[in-house]
């Protein structure tokens, strides 16, 4: 394909994209909700990214050597490990009580990162 044909093909693609863009703009301007969605997807958000080191908490339990695949022992040790981890992180849990809804709710959240 020579350069003239390439330019002609690119010009057709540009014209097609421009007509598609015009159609989208007409659809969007008719509906305020569509305009809001379009703005959310096209406008960049002001986001700053920083690195934060996270602290890893670990707990370990040894399985009995005679029954390493016993589901009962594994479930028991999982619960014990959960209790150990909870003791380590419970001071970092933030609780919020919301009584504005019909049913009062309590929400807990946790972020464990170290500065």
C-alpha cells in the first residue's frame, strides 16, 4: 500500500471516529445522568500514590505428626490462630455505630499499615 492509500484509509478512520464522537455527545447532552457518567469516566481523578509499609502478623500452630491431614484438628487450630491474631490487631479496629437507619448497625474496619 502506498502512502496516498494509507493517508486515505487513515482519513476514513478519522471521519468515522469523529461521527461516532458527535453521536455520543448528542446522546450525552440529552441526559444529565449520562453526562455525569461520561464526566466520571473521562475526567482524571486527583489521586496521589504513596508507598506504605504494612506490618504482617503471623501465628503458628503445630499439627500432630500422627494426624497431619485431620480436618477436625485443622479447624480447631484455625480458630486458635484466629484468636491469636485478633489479640494482636484488636487495638487497630475502628468501630462505628449507625443509628440513623431503621435497624441500628455497627461497622468495624481495619487498616494496618506502618509509617
